C-alpha cells in the first residue's frame, strides 16, 4: 500500500513496503493474464488468494497498531475504507452499467441490475453463490462477476475489527500470546470448513466468506507476529523465505487449474507463498530487485483499479463477439484496462484518498446509493435495455425459463438431499441429470391441476451427473458418491418405480479422436473399470457405458421395480433460442422468423435407437420424447406456431413448453387408474 499523507489520527498505518506492492503486481497480473489468455497461466485466478493475504496483513497491522496506541476508531476505519474502495469502484460500476444498457439483451440487462445492486451492498458473492448451478449464466458473461472477492473482503472487515478489539481488551486475562491462539482458531475452523465441504458444496466454499476467512486471517497472523517480534530475521533466513514463497506461488500458477476443486487444499500454495514473501521483509535481494522494482511497484500501485477494469472489458468483448474473442481483441482489452487503471489511480483514487474533506465520504456514499437505486430500477424493469424489442425479449426470456425445483420439498433420503413432490401411493424415484430436472415443471403442473393423479416423486438428480454406474468426470468428484447412494435408495422397499434419463447425446455423441486439454466438459467423461479409464471420446467408453446402463436397468427389474428409460430429446446449436437473433450488439439486433424445425443428426438418431434396444433388452418401459418433438422425416421442433422457442438453451426444453406439452412423461409419474 503506497504512503499516504495526513493520516487519520486514531489509525496506525504500516510502514510502506515496495515489495508488498510488487506482490500485488504478481497477484493482479496473474489474474488479468489468466482471464485474457487462460492457456498462458492456468492457475492465474490464485492471484485473488494472494490479495486476500495481503489485505488481511495490512488491515490487521492497522488495527493492532491502533489498539496498541491511542485506540481504534471504527468510524475512522470505515471512512478510510470508503476513501480506499469507492473512488475506483464507482466509475467502473457506472461504466459497466452504461455499456450493458447498450449491448445486452433485456434478460441480461436485468441480471446486470441485480448484480449492480448486490455489488453496491458488497454482497455480490452471496448473490453469485445463490445463482450458482448447472444453469447459471456463463461466468464469462457476467461483467461484475469479479466483485465477489471485494465483497468477501468487506464482509471480513465488518466483523474482524470487532473480533480483534474484543480479544485485545481481554488479553490481560487470556494472556498476551492468546491473541495469536484465537486468530489461529478462527483460521483453523475456516480452513477445515473449506476442505471438508469443497467436494459436496464447491460453489458455497468458493463464494462464502466463512470458508475464505483463513486466507485473510493468515495475513493477520503475520501482522501480529510482526507486532510481537520486532527483531529482524537473519539475511539468509529472509532470502530463503521470499524465494520459497515465490516458488510456491509459481507452482500454484502452473499446477492449479479451474477444473480442480478450489480453494480446498490447493489454496495452501498461494496463501503460504504470499505469507512467506511478506514475512521475509522488504530488505531481501528479491524484495528489493524484483518485487520492489519500478515496474512491479507501478503495477502494484494500479493493481486495484486494474483488477476492477479488466474483467468488464473482457466480459463485454466476449458478449459482443458471441464467444471467445480473438487474441488481438483480448490483448487490446488488457491494454485499455491498464490505461484506465492508471487514469483512475492518478486522477481519482490517489487524490481522493489523500483528501481530508469530510464531505468526500458523504459524496462517495451518495454515489454508491445512487448506483444501488439504479440497479434496483433495472432489476424491476423500470429501466429497459436498448435491445428491448418485444420479439427479441420473447426469444431472450427463454433462457431464463426453468422451473426446477421451484416449490418442491427438500428432503433427505439415502444420505443425500433430494426433492419431493406429490403424495400418491406410487413412489417414484427419478434419477439422472438436468434432463430429468427439465420435467419437474410437468410434475408441478400436475400437482396443481390434478394432484390425485400424481404419485410421490423423488427427484434425485445432479447436473451433468449421468445415472450410469462407473461413468465419471473428474471435475465433479461428488457425482459418483451421490449416484451410489441413490442406487441403494432405488433398490430399497421405499421405491416402487425408477425413472432414468439424461442428456445421452451430450455424453455419447462424440468422435473417435482423443480430447484435447481444453476440450469441452463432455469430452472428459470416462468409464472407470477398476483403475482403468475408458474414455468416451477416443476410447471404448461409450460401449461400456451402454452395457453398464443395461445391467443397471436389469438389476432394478430384478429388485422388483418398475423401470422407465427416458430417451433423447434432440439437442444442438440449432435449438439455442439466441441463435435465432441476428445482427450485431454494437448495431441493430433483429429476430427474423426462422424455420420452426431442425433436422435431427444421424448420430443422435443412432444413440436414440441404441437406447431403445437397451430398454427392450432390460425390460424397461420406453418414454420417447422424440415421438412428440419430431416427425417421421426427422424434423424436430424448436419453436411453436408463433415462433416462440420451446427450448431454454441448445440442450434443454423450457418450462413453459414442458408444463403444457410434455405429457409423454405422465405414465411414469402418475398413478394407475
């Protein structure tokens, strides 16, 4: 943190350390390069964890110094936080909102309004956590997504001064060294929560402040250690520390990938690395000549506004290009972000931070409240997007038309949380991925209009988790465990019928070439046989998976269950509602009338026929959506007679269609007359 003039009287300020600004530069450049060129540094997102350690160290140093001196002032502390955070944040949020009005569709702009409101209240991490799931909007299309980390920090700053103040005042009875002990307990509990729940609740662990506290508390432990031990460390000791710290950070940047469960145990690399670098002090050779160099310090000084500006620019580039922009565009966005960061730091952030005018804080708060009001108005559709033509909106709104689980009851069966609806005598377990979830609205509609016909339904689903034993994908380690528990539940006396479905084409419509490292998720599925992996793409895993499905169906029949197999729905880019929109987001968007049908591919027809053979061979009852969606010539519906999409995206039916027309699933979920 750069030196400041005219510091507030009751807040101590740590001595300026260029090496910490250099460490900030490492963190922000890692994040920016990762977001712009993800192949260049696969673990660049760990820069956020480095920021957490730095923030915990600096803020705790201020708090400890104030508590040991003339006393800590909460009013001055938060006033300084406002001066530190808002001067750069307000223009970024405002600019993101204006650009969003121009380029986003109505539903996207409304989501931006919600994120603007959440960011203004520093709860965007909680909003994103609530949204997280299989059908969450792609992260790359959320221009304010990156503010989740700022929200975590500010939530930490609400309770941390209170916690330290209470423990500090009680140190006479607890013992001076007990302060470290209490901080360690908080950090330890947070870390245990992180590693214990990362596989079952990865989104919660990623966004929750409770599972991130340990990273900031690690910096606090450094700050308290520095307060207690003022004797400089030996030169060799310090050099080894900073070198080890940089090596750990480098290992994290190289080995950690977004597919790994993070933070979890992996976060130890950047957190411990940052701690070692900070604890080494500013006088090491690497601290002076690398981290403390002019280039690193300069990037460290603009690190905060650079972090704020880079993501909206990259996100809007992706939205405008309707996919990954070219390297030139991404590189240009990074250059623009650096220029904007320097301008923001030079003409807004630094002057306002130095100002002692009490009105400054008031005006900054008024600006944030204004943005919150604007976000509320956008979310309430009081401020429409530029692209708000009703025809466009009718198409765009399909992407948000999902209806699962809605009002279903969350229950625990077989050691897993699943959803329940209905109270009929026929007890039905529905197993599969989101392609079973998509029929939830039909069950809800029957519960509303004909509850006496509906059985007792248990939706034991998980997005992208196929209901085929031994079919796995490393990025969801919780899938196999949940599936095993539900297989046991399916065979129990509590279940009469089992319905199995999935996005079969998503898993099995693959070619013979092995997947590349950056191939999409379906290409990474494999059939596990002992310790051997049989890849679906480029291997013999497809045939083994079909055989496993048939054996599973037969085992359920042997257990006395009535078994249903739900076959494919047609999927593909042609069914994606937004593919029906033409034009440029920077110019004019239109929604011309399109052919209501798309030709089913030959490969999907083969998968459909093979599944039908498996159902017949195993004695399962076939539920065939294509009999409703496709004609004899293989032409499959993508819109209704009015040109309104019947799909939510390229692979799922929308709730409005399912409620009215997915009666083909009724035999499986209703009771016999």
